[in-house]
């Protein structure tokens, strides 16, 4: 196999010419730390990754604020809020790591999001089980809604429809968060 080289006039080092590309064997031996991300046609790769990370940080902060505002701090939401705080901290250190180009800041991101995806998967399975399989949970929701909407005098069918809508919205939101993460 022939290789052409060119000598740099400013220094005595020999560099391969740009028309020669490494063979697939050489390329496959390179260790890739992160998965390959395809380029966007409208923005550079580095800017796209930084922009997407900033966007995800803002989205997770908004989710955190919404959960605190709507659900408050109770036993059921504490684990969700702790996990969201860890994800937000991981995204912030990822942003810092990208700007400072430090791999130690970037590695933790993989582990935190692996734990987050496993948590979302378990939460999705639990949500589907509790809303669609567990009759006791469904009956307790119907009783809660009867108490909540007692002043509006809703019929049993309307309350069951409200429970079905809540079940559908909760499971679809949980599935969407799992898919988009």
C-alpha cells in the first residue's frame, strides 16, 4: 500500500497528505467514549450539543418547579424531586464540562442518566400496573374523586370517566418522558 507524505516547510516533521484517509480497520480500533452524533445542517455540532444541553436543563428545571408548585413536598414526590435535582445537577456539570473540556465532568452524565432511565422505566411499569391492573388503586381514585367533586354532584359514570382521563394522561406523560429521555 502506497502512502504519500508531505513535508512541512516550517518544521521537519512529516505529515500524511489530506487525500489519504485511515482504513476502516484503523478507524474501528479508535475507542469512542460517547456515541456518534450526526451533524445538524443548520448549526455546528458543538453549538448544537451545548444548545440542546442548555434546553434540557431549562426543561428539567421547569418540570421541577411545576412539580413543587402543583404537588408540593410530600412523601410521594420527594423521590421524584431528588431524582430531578440529580439530573439537573448532572446537566449543569455537563455544560461546565463542555465549556472547560474536562472528561471527568462528562463521564458522570452517562451514569446519572442511566439511573434516571432505569427509574423512569420502573415508574412507567408501576404507573401502568397501578392504573390499569390494580383494582384497589382504581377504586381509591374513584372514592377520592367522589369526595373532591361532591359539591358538583357528578354521577358515578362521570367520575369513572375522570379517573380514566387521569389514568390516560398520567401514563401517556410517563411514557413520553421515557421515550424522549
